[in-house]
C-alpha cells in the first residue's frame, strides 16, 4: 500500500513529531549520500588496474663481423689476379712477337732461296732432283743453295721452299731426313748447314739429272 507525502505530513503533526522531521530528513539525505559514495567506490574497486609498464632495456648493438665484406674480398682477389693476368698477357705478347718474327724470317729466307735457285746455272737439274722421292736430297738442296746467303734454313723453310716450286714436302719429314742420315748436315748458330759430304751428294744428283 502506498501513502502520499501529504498524508504522511498530517500523521506526523498529529503525533507531535514535527520537530523531528527536519533532522530526520537531513539524516536520510546524508545516509543516501553515503550509500552513493560507497557504490561509486565499489565500482572503482572493480575496475581492473592496468599492469605496470616495465621499462625496456636498450638492446645491445650486434658486433660487426670481423670477416671482410664481399666488395673487400673481391678487391683483394682482383689485386691478386692482376699480376698473374699481366704476366700471362706479357707472355702471350712475347710469344706472338716471336712467332711473327719467325714467320717474317722464314718468308725472307724462302725468298732468298728461290732467287738463288733462279740464278743458279743448274736450276733445272736442281728442281728435277727435288721432284724425286729422295727426301734426303730435298732436305739438302735448300742448304746447298744457302751456302753463300747466310740465312737460317729450318724444316719449315725447306717445306715452304718446295711448296713454291709445286712440290709437297712436310716440315717434319724434312727434319727427320737430316736426323736419320748423319754426316750430311751439321748444326750451327744459324741452324743446319750442309757439310762437304752433303755437297757431294747434291752435285752427284745434279750430274745424273
């Protein structure tokens, strides 16, 4: 059952409790205020506190690797390779110059031998002797013509000389013929030179031709 505030006031007056109404109402207001404060405190106590933030320690810098970096290794390898590369280049250049000089000397020697053959009084007989299958004779004829020329006659020179005259004669065969038939040619500072025995062998072939 509910009662209005007017009815309650009239009841209080009839009971002679009017002097107590003011203090009672103040007390009730204070009590309500305390309950509200207690409720707010409870709400605050139920709110979870955020965990404390731990201070972060500064990370140590990683020690630099003592091994040389790739560019440094590449530079070191390049410095090491340069002397070897220069040495190889110098060696190739020297070999090329030597080979070029040899070809030039052979060409000049062949030219002088051909000229000497053309000026020789027994030119035809010398060519005929060289066309025979006597390899020793083919190896000796260029040496025979070179006696007064002062040029070096090698197996390569002999091969090219006969090639100019239409006769095929390989350089290894020219060297082999002089090697297995001893006494017909000898070694000198300018290569092979014909001996007296070799001269007689060539002139006998010319006389027969």
